[in-house]
């Protein structure tokens, strides 16, 4: 993969995270970087006043800066903007930010030098990853504060991850015989303008959301097996006359998961007319969430392959001070995806509840000795709490805007908050699905000797490798954590 030349997918970025040597600069990329750098130098040597190159920033855009003050201007810009607070984001998120930033800068419209870009690539390859606080961006000129922290190590400042430990940057640079860099004209602005913090959260979230969408389908199928629900709502003919791509895909997957099930055969001649919505409407609800996933993926991959700093240098004669850094284009789909992920948890909790009611051959609370034992009463409380927490996280951050920069940035996206909330909801969803999986597996115990479909039986075996059938009350909180670990390690078969 070639930075600045190839079109990256979000999967490409995640692959580069694991193997930084997968991406390089080739001759064409280097030429476009050098050309842009030369264009900036020509602007500096001219008498023209160009924002961000020989002026101050934000509300100070009308203050001219002399050529002699250029290096100090870039240094001051970085250190004054590094005002993030809160816990550090995951090291992987910082790596994604760096990869996305290098890719954008390498397109040759930012005026950042080849030396700076090559240093960032070297840091990735040597696993020298900047420490970036999680709070402080309003998603206006992109992610100014997080990106300032991301590039502090170029100046020998800030902190970096050394393995899983945090160290002062200069100590680590010395170990690798590296000197701090001095930034040239426009470089500071090119480095801290952009949406890479928002984008990194979108990419990381997409990776988890993609798996959880598949897992939610499989989990629903396991619950339907335990409930002895009907497979008829998943028939192709139904979804061809309301042909949303997400619902068509989910319906086909549900039929695949339930194929060959003896539990489905047992349901064929029963007196039940129809199942509750959380069983019957899986294609429509999960499908809507899949549509949101596809929308976010499309938006994120467009953003990933875009130039999002400011100003954009087209030539030595033309630069444009616009708004490509504005985070709204990512904030809205992130808020939409957050709601979509929360809804997977909402409907999962309803299926969990149905399995506890003691209907259609299942014992109340999924235990044959209730009274003395509480059985699975209380895990559903946890699920309900997480569902409600997710609902509170669904308030769209992009609906808010607080003017900053003395009114120069009078509409901001708050997209960084959208990205962080998206990942919080996904983390809660893992635990909600772990509860449903635990209940569904217990329910299947009461359907024996009937066999499930092949894939459901395989996943039942995966779950039972860590969690035994519940006979009498025990520390089932440990069981829930064990199932969540299986989810996070991608142990369940979802296709």
C-alpha cells in the first residue's frame, strides 16, 4: 500500500496498524509531497499574505508574520494547542490517527515536508506512538488539541507509548538516535488541522461494529432456537417486497443459521400464531443497523482518502482557505451509527427477557429450582442497565455547537464526542450480547435431545467451553465476563 496514492479502506488502516511496513511512500508520493513543499516556500518568498503560511491563526488571521518568525510560529502553534485532558486514548487509536494523517499529508496539498512525513512513518515502524488525551476537541478546525498532542513528539515534546508504558518523548528519541525536528512554514497548521481523531474512532468502531452485527444475528438465531420460534418471518419472499439491503442480508443469514434445526421442526405444528417482535422482526431491526454501518463505512472511507487540513495549497499561485477540516461530515454518520449499535442491544435485551418468562416449555428464570435459586433473574438487570446507559449516549453530539476562537469558529461539529460515544456504546453492546448468549445456551439445555443447526451447535460448544450449564446459583457474573472475552477474542462463528 502506498501512502497518498492508493485508496485505503478502513481494513487497510487496521492492517497497517498491525504491520506498519505494509505501507510506504513511493516515488510518485514523494514527488507530490516535495512539489507541495516547494509551493509553500515560493509563497513565503513572495509578498502575498496567505492564511496560515505567513499570518497568524484563527482570529489572528489578519496578523502578518515575518519569514524570520516562521519556525517560532509553528512551534508556538503546536504547544499552544496541546491542551487535551482526560485519559489517554488507546495506543491503537493513536496509531490509526498517525496512519490517517500520513495518508492525507502524502497527497501533496498540505505543504508538509517529506522529512516530517518520513519521521511519522519511522515512528510507526519503530512503535514510537504519541500519547493523546481523549478530551478537548470540538471538531471545528478538525481535531486541533488531539492532533497537537499527536505531533508534539516531532518536536521532542510530550509523551509516547514505549510498549505498553508511557515515557517522555526525548528519552525514547535518544534511544533511537533521533533528533527533534524544526518545523517549516505551514507545517504546524498542516499537522494539527484535520479530522484524524474523529476518523480514528470511526475506523476502530467500524471494526467492532462489523463483528457485533454478525454476532447479533447469530445470537438472535440461538435465542429463537431456545424459544422454539418460527423461521417463516425470514423467508426471502417477504423481504423481496421491501428490499432494504440490510434486512435482506439479515433474513438470509437467519435462514442459514436455522437450517436443519430440529427445534424449528418442532414449532411447525404448534398452536402459536406469531412470535413477539424481538424474534420476528430481527431482519428489519438488525437490518436497519446494518444500513447505518454501511453508511458510516462509506463516509469514513471517503474521509480517510481526503485532504482535511487548511489552507489547501494547489500551486505556488493559488491556495484556498476553506473548511475541509470541519467534522460535521463524520459527526452525523457517527451519531447515526451510535443509535444503530444501541438498538442492537435494545432488541437483544428484549429477547433475553422473553427467555426468562417460563413459556413454551422453558422454566421460569431458566432454572428448574427457582425460589431457592434466583437463576438468571439478575443478569437481565445488568442488560437493562446497559441498554439504558446506551440510550443516554444516543443524544447526538452533532446537534450541539458552541462558538470558539472568538467567533471565527462559530459552528463546530463536536464529532470527537460522537466518535467516543460510538465506541462506548459498542463496548456496552458486547456485555448485553453476552447476557443473551448465556440465556440462549441455557434455554437450549431444556430442548434436548433436539439438535440445533450445525452452526448453532458449534457456537453452543464454544460457549460451553468456558461456561457450564447453570444448575444452582453461582457467581454468574464471572460467566458473563467469560462470554464477553469470547466475543472480544472473536471466538464465535458468525458466518
